[in-house]
């Protein structure tokens, strides 16, 4: 290993992208991941990655991509970093192409692009309908090459527990938990990049996220370690997912960009509601709007398809070979998990919690408020404002590595204060103690049942429609649940791969995450992007064009606000019923 | 009439050196249940079928959409992903066992790091000059993209290794998935420049010659990757590679 080392926590797209950038600059990386990095949750991204290459002469450009990203985010994102990302996107897609990602091709052999939500341009490069999987594989392969060169050490099946701080308060390593052996080990380093994804489990298992990953735990430990949070109240609900007993599975937006139409029965006729309500964008309205429309149709108007909690997503009019080439992976998911043929029968879909626009606050170099701690990917708040556009997440994850990697590589070249043995031993001891308390508890509470209650509360009260009175009661119930975590008793007291013990500690973290979301949502009396309050149905730029900031205190989050950098594009009303707005 | 409950018979083993035993569980039936949802149920209420309190079995999982390969185990005798194993399509009791060709970690969880080590041995990557802008990659026909995409959907799940009579972590054979990855990278215009190094890597012990042509792999692959076709194609490439080497040397 080189003399300078950075710890990367998270082996998804943002973590692997950061790792590659660090290695390329001669910095060694210790890469920690909950699962083998090739199996990270980024594999579930389906539709594609945005880059304005304008292959059809439609007049698209990185500047248009930037403006649509800001508009899609309802003007809550800081504009300079979002603009840089959009300008870098073509280089990123070309780089992934050079890495061997099997992107779909035009007859001439060039990259093919499709449309996506919130845009009228063909901007999204894709590899079938498993683009995230193919991107992860390409990066995993590049990281494996660096591993063979001795620049990367992987720690798979390890969980991040706590930051190590030096005498100047800088992040200087981590305490990790080896999950198979349950050992707690300190790993000093020169800096830390955290790229641990989103908090899907805060909303229970009925999300598009995995019920075993997306725990939200790592960012909460970082928050408790002094890192500031931003915009936690902005959580995206994806309009089209399928039900399942373990999770809801996403049916990609690309199904609609390839011609899929959404409808339900109304007065005995097929009602193509998006096409009627939004003639310009039709089925490709942004996700926040689409999810609210569907839920309104099903819940308030009682027009669910076949009397169920769903509407139709229909591709049965499209040529089957074309569907197989461009959407095969996602239609296979529908076929396998629903046991129905999506090529000939309309699919039944309903919205599900999908993505967090908020996360750790970072500066434009992706450093958090803890010096030496960087955050990339879904776990930061940087580009998506109040609502993320489809196919911008693979882009932002990869781009974050291209920002955090080089900046961290430069940061570690300075002389850093020594990290004392006492500080290291103390950090390990505190984690050991927390586990001992849990193992020795004779309490009667069950961590999984507390999780289920939290998930239900959050799903019912804090997703597409929010109401201040309900938020107040939700907060007090979350605090009751948090108090109950102290009485969790383990059924499993063994000291090898004890998944119950790990889970029990994460539930406590998740309740803290839930509290952050509710407190921030309660305070924001307006409607913007994914945050919608019927009491305050309009966006209120005069009072709320500002980023929510939250700092940890033992009593709960302390909120403050930061103005949004709107230096590049003047806020305007968001409309998708007309073109060129 | 759907059944009221689901009975699962799970092979338990607390660690690689502990004794294995069977334990049965019963969870309430509901529609859309898969094996993972049953395992999640057991976590919430770890009581076995005899009504005795016990511990929940340990298992590995990630995406639960059959694109990551993590939750591979043996379900009713067949190596497959537990997420896409729907209860409605399985006979009861549903028998769950860990993969047998990899070192056991605990219960249903195994250590498949050999797969990743073998991918390293096979240099399964494209040699890039760096991440700095160099324009797009080489042009590729749609037909070649579809072939490469088909091969690139391999999840390194281990199903093909589980059913292979030649594969075992105590032996060096890399298995069908890794050989197919060699083919994948040798098909790429840039990857081809390293084809010889990959051929070297899979020509010695543990390489392509260890394949016994049982053809179980291709039947076991959940992604329908043409593994035997890959091995045959790679074998053809390597004959040419061997001849070339022979003539260069002599």
C-alpha cells in the first residue's frame, strides 16, 4: 500500500468511482463494503445514465441538461455543482464506454440514447434495462485491476461503525465491524469517503430498496460524529413499482420512454391520464408529479385498476423484439416476480419510496463539515434539489467519485496531526460497549417489530402528502419507538455473523434518520418537489428558497438554513403541460 | 385453496467447524411470498416448528431482483437465487441449504471470494490508459453489443460452479462463469489487446483444460448465459493462440 491511504466506505457506484480516482493519483484505498462490491445496490438501477451528446440534432446540450435538472429539482439545488456535473456527463459516458460497458448501439455502431422523465430529448445511454448492474461491473473490474496492482485492499462484509477523529477534529479513519466474526477493528487513514447510499429502510420494506441494505445507518453515525445534514425531508417516491412481500420492485421509467403508456378505466373507457393532463410531457412527467397523480387517482378518485391499489403500465402495443433488446431486464423482473406476461398484458404498478435527494451536507469539493470526511452518491444532498430527474443518479454517483477522489487525493498530501493510540482505543471501546449492552440486555423488545412500526408510520405519514398535525404525532411516536430501542433484547446471543445484533443497532440509527426527516418536513411550510403539504400548496420562494441544515444534538436535530445558490438560472414556475416553458 | 402456512426446512450450521443440523419453521402464507420474505418472517419471530425459541438462520442478500447474485442458495435441491424462488412455485417443505462448493460462513451464507480471485487471475477487465477524456470507446455493431451484454449479465452467483463436477474451492478450476468472462473481454476491441495474457491465465492447471464438458453449467445459469458456447469459443481462440506461440518459438 502507498504511504497515503484513504478509506472508502461503500462499494456502490460512488465508492468505486472514488476509489478509481484515488488510485489513479497514487493514493491507496481501503475499501469497506457491506456486501461484495460487485453485489452493491447500484446494480438495481435500470433505465440509464444521462449525457447531452445530442446524437439526433434535437438541440440538446449540457446547458439544457443543467436547466432541466434544476427545474426538475424545483430550484432547491445549488446551481454551480449541478451545472458542472451536466457538462462532465458526456465525458463520463464515453469513459464508461471505453471501460467496456455494453451500451445499446445504433445501426452505425454509435451509442444509442433514449428519452426519460422530465425531458423531451434523447439523452439517456443505457445497457438493456440493467444499466446500473453493467456500470457496477465495469467499475468493479477496474478496481480489481488496481487491487491486483496493490493499490486497493477490500474489506467486504464489513460495516462502518464510527469515525476516528484526530486532535484537530479531522476524520482519520474508521472503526469497522467484521460481520462474519463480529470483531471491531480500528483502521486509521488520512481521510475518509463515505458513499453508503440511501435510507430506504426508514420507510420500511415496501420500498424499491433492499430490506437488508440501504439501512441509512452509516450516514447517521457520521452525523453523530459531527457531519451536518441537508434537506432530509426530500424523499423521492417512484411512480411505478410492483408489489412484493419482501420489497417493492421498480419498473423503470425507461418503460415509458420506450413508449409505455399509463392508464386506468374511467367511465368504461381507457383513461390515459398523464397524456390528458400533461400534453407536452405525457407519460414522462417528473416522478414527484407522476406519483402524486397516481395516488390521487387510486386513493381519492377510487379508480384503481381491477379495484386494486394499482394502475396500468402498458407496452403490449410495442414490437416484442424491440422490447427484449431495450427493456428485457426489467420486463423479466415483472415476469419472474408477478408471474404474468408483460409483453401481452398491461403491467400493474403503484408508487414506492425510491431515493433520498437529501443527505450529508457537502461543499462543492464534496467535503462534509467534518474536515477529511467526504460524501458521494445518494448519501449527500448535492445535485437533485427537491426532486431528482430519472437517469441523473447513475450520473451523480459516478461524477461524485470524480470530484471527491481528486480532492481527497490532494487533501491527504498535507501534514496531518498525529492520531493518538488513546483516541483509537477509546473509539473501539465505545463500540464494544454498545454491543455488550445489547448482548447483556434482558429487555423484551424486538428490533424487527420496532422497525416495522417505524416503517409503517413513515410510509403512511411522511411520503407524498404531509400534514403538520400528523407530522407532530408521527414525531412523538418515533420518539416513543426510540425509547423502546433501549429495551431491545436479543434472541440470538451468538458471536458469529449475528445479523440480529447488527440489525438492532441499525434500527436505533434509522429512528434517528426518521426523526431528521420529520423535523425538517414539519418546519418547511410550503410545497416543493417531493415535499407536498396541502395546507401550503404552492412553492414559496420568498420564505423557503433555502436548504435545510440539521446538526446533531442529543435532544434532536437543530435546524438552520442556507440560501440556495441561484446565480445561474432564475427560478420560475414548474410546468410540464406545455413545451418550452 | 392456497395453503395456510409455509413449512421451511433449513440446514443450520453455526460455523465451518460446528455440527450441522436441520431445523423446521412454519410461517403464515400470503400471496407473493418468496423464500426471502419467509426468512424475513423467521427473523421477526425465531421460533421453530416445534414451538421452541431459536435463532434466525443467517443468510446473504442484496438486491432481491435477481441482478446481484448474493442470495444464491440451494432451494429444493436446486442452486438458485432465493429472491426469485416464489413459494407458489415450490413444493413444501421448502428445503434450504447453503451452496456446497464454497466455504461455509454460517447457516445459508458461504464465502464466494474464490470467484473474485479467479476473475483477478483471468484479468477480467479492460486496460485503460486512464480516466481522462479520450472520446468514445470503439464502435460496436448492435449484434456484438447484444452478445457482449448477454455475457456481461453474469452475476458471479456460483450456480454454474455448484453443479460442475470439476469445481471445488479446494481445487484450482476457475469454473464456467470465469471462462465466459475471458471470452467477454476478448470480444472487446480494446480488451482483445490483452487476450494473450488471459489465454495464459486460463491455459495452465485450473484453466480451460479442467472443464470436463458435463454441460451442467449452462442448464443451471439463471441468466441463460450460453456458457458452454463460451467455453467452446474460448477453446477455439486458444488453439489458434497455441499454434501462433508454437510457430513463433520454433
